[in-house]
C-alpha cells in the first residue's frame, strides 16, 4: 500500500517535482535525480506496477516520493496528480511532461485514424495538459517555476521516427515556444528537451545491430543514457537556468549535427516493410495492437512480396473496420 502525503509528512515548502510518465525510462531517471537532491517527487504514470516498485525503491533510500496512477491524456487525472503534489508540500517548482507511447505505425495510407488520434492524445494533448495545470499553480506562487517538456529529435525532421510520433513531437516543440512566450512574464520557464536514440523500455535494446547502426550516424561513440537526459532536465529545473526559457535542447550525441536520417533499427524497425500497421503502447503496461496491411492496399503497390512476420509477442490483433 502506498503511503499518503499526510503519512509521509512532507515539510511545507519542500521543492516539489511532478513527472508525468515518471515510472520508467527517462521519466524515472529524472525523478530519481531530483529525489537524490532532496526534492519531494511525484510520479504520475499509467503503469501502476512500475509506480509501486518506484515508490518502494526510492522511499527505501529515504526519498520523499509519491505515485499517482495517471492517464496523461485525461485532464482530470493530470490535474489530480498536480493537486496531490501541491497538497503535500504547498507548491510546485518543476513539472516534467514525459509520458510516451510509440503510437501509430505503418504506411500513411493504412494508419487508423483512431491510432493517430491516440498518439496525439498522449504525446501532444498530454503535454498541453501538464503545462496547463502546472502553470495554474505556478501563477499563484512566488518565484514562478520551471516546466520541461520531453520531445524528440524525431520532431525536428523526417526519418527519425514513425509519422504520428514525429508530428506529435514537433507540436510539443512548438508548444514550448508559445508557452514560454506567454508564461515568461510570470517567471515561469518552459523548455523542451529532444533526446536522440536513448535505450529505454520503450525503445529497442542496445544490441549489436543497433550499435553498428548508431556508429554510422552518431559522432559520439557510446549510446546516450536516461541519466544523460535527466542531467539536462535537472539543470533546467534549477535556479542555475533562471534566464533560460523557450529553448529546445537536443541531447543526441551529435546525431542532429550530422543531419542523418536514422536507420530503421534505431527507430523501432520498419513495420511497414513487414506488412504491418497498428499502435505501439510502449512501456505503459498495455498491449500494443498489430494487424496486417490488406493485400489490396496502395501501400503494397510496387513492392515485393512482403512477409507480415506474424504478430509480435505482447500484442493483440485488431481487424480493420468494415
């Protein structure tokens, strides 16, 4: 059973962080980094099992940590997570919007509009909701605060991720500009971090094929880590970055500098080449959806015979609508 805020006894005015998508991957690393510096941290995530494990681990190390089961696309859920943090310490100093899904994949002509909308609901609307409800609190407190949105180099050009994912991340980058311009006069900073290929539970493991592909496109010789991204977010959440707002900071080992299109092995493979379309739920704990591209689809015109490759483990099939 998770401890309540009252049971934990968080001292009032303790610096407080909320991470939407904080139970795994980059979000978890961010949460851990702030907790180590004495912040009260709240993980808002859809994956309850991961959230419980996070609380057990960090509280065992003496950290002040809480978990709220949260669907990033649900406004009432995001508002509740922010409210939980404010009730615990009386303020909100940093909000990190990091919830992620792989989202819709497959050829553009075969992507289901429901999958496209769900991708934007989590990756784009979710960030908007985090910014909205964090700003509501920060506008009413002394000193403003810091909001950090996690986008991706996929949002800065084509060829670095699935279509819907890339478009949603591009929207996140632009939202960072507009939010920073609006909230800056109130001492609320809004910045965007764009990671490159960072191995996480949602991305491909750092195996031999991925390492070779990375060597071909990334100047820096090693894979980046979630801790590399967390270090940048920690800086943006501190007073040391008090004059930085409206920035998009790329953390990619130089991939963006080369202008290189990422090979399929670094962006989750190429499902379309295997005759597949659907929706990836990433590390949310929910099953992904995969179905075969119809034989008469325009996506197959001019292509060689495609082996659908079966259905990946941990997925469920969904028949195309009639």
